[in-house]
C-alpha cells in the first residue's frame, strides 16, 4: 500500500484519527503503542472499568457487613424479624419463604432460606470467586509458560513427553475432569510432601482449575516458541555464548509476553465460570465458604418462590465474565503487531 507524502505507516489497531503526530510514536516501545491502541477502544476500556468496579464492590464487603447490614455472611436469622414500613416482618416466613429485595439498608437484596443477608453473601462470595479465578489463572500461567518454553526450545524427547501429558489432560472435558478431581480431593484432602490441604480448603478448587486449563494455554505458547526458536536473534544469542535458560528468559519470553497477558485475562473469566459450575455441582467451594456458585446452588431449590437467590449471583457472574472477555478481546487487538495504522506528521 502506498503511503502519501508526509505520513508515516506504523503497526497499530484499531485506526487512530487523523492528526496524531508521528513524533508522538517515534522511538516509543511496542507497549506504549499498544496502550495508544487500547485507549481508542472505548468499549474495552468501559468493560475494564466495570470489572474494576466489581472488584472494589467485593473488597468493600467487610465495610457493608459491619456498618450497614450488621451481620456476617454465615450468620443465620431464621427466627429474627425486621421492621418494614413500620411493621415487624419475619425474615423467613413460616412457610420458608425469605423476604425479597427492597429499598432498605439491611437485607437490601433480601434474605435466603436461612435468613442470611444476600447482599453480604454476594459481596463475600464475589471475593471468593474472583480470588479463585485470579490465583488459578496465575497457577495456570506459570505452568503453561514453563511447559511451553521447555517444549518449544528443547524439542526432542522432552517435547514428546510433556506434549503427551498435555494431550491426556486435553482429552478430558474440562467440567468432567474438574468434577472427578474435586470429588476425589474433597474426601481426604491433598497431601504434597509435608504440606496438607484440607478437603474444604479454597486451594482445592484453585489447584484443580489451574491444572485443567494448562494445556489450553501451553500449546499456543509452545507453538510460538517453536517458531521463535528458528529466528536469527536466537541464533545470534547462541553464537554469543548465552545458555538455554538465559535465552529463554531474555530472548524468547519477552516475545510471547503479549500472548501470556491476553491468555491470563481470558483465563480469569474461564476460571470463574468453571468454579461456579463446580460449586453448583458440589465439587468446588464448600461450606462455610460462600461463592457465587454456591449461592446459586443454595437458591436453586427456591427458584419459584425466591428467584432473587439465583438471579442476583447469576447476574454478577455474567457481568464479571462479560467484562473480562470484552476487555481481553480489546487487549488482544491492542497487542496485535500485524495490523496497520497511518499517523500524520
């Protein structure tokens, strides 16, 4: 494509408006150019802000519980009453129906079958779900990057062995493998040398979710490392006497950093969905811990008489996963070096 005089063609996406000076980008790092591209994607930024708002909302759980609701996430109030419009109303009616949402401080989103404040449990449950999603994504990323680097750089028998192990994990449906591992580890917990993890610990779903998604991230990274392994800059590093670990750390890893960042963002959303599914089926988070998945499981039996018990946590899962997916797509476009953009002098 011919570039008119007075314009500079650079790699970027989506297109920026005319009038952006070339001096603004000359000599800048690829990360700065990616930030310029991401900043133009208003939709991705809006959903990124939405995710941050959800995280802040969940982190404020102790403040709401102590100063507004005056109750904890696991405190039952079956026989208690609350004043609504000047009248005392049972939090849980004699037929077992809890109060619904209303414009009041306590029980803003109603109560569940045990008289627990849904708003408080929603905020604490969000802390658990997001915590599991982020930590499991970190676990997946570390293992996937390690496997991808080793397989792509050394190749040979090491690549064959690790790839076959990844294929075995890949062969199982994620949900079925998670249910099998979650059910097995929930009985006796997990012992790794001197470390012991109880069956009701949050580390059980974290380790399970982090493990089952490793092949989905390791295989693309391995493919990129295999391609980069044949590039001239790697041959130059070998000629300079750099060892394999240094080459992987200083030459190969920075070139797949954008892929890792995008996968990490999208993995958080996938992890939260899997955690909700496992918790709903009884193979994830266990009582007394609350998560959005366990809230849906608890409210499923009362979906006709108290639909807010499933709608509220379900809506939070949808908003969180949607925000992460849209922001992750925008981040992937911003970090894509193959798209083109023209900027004026």
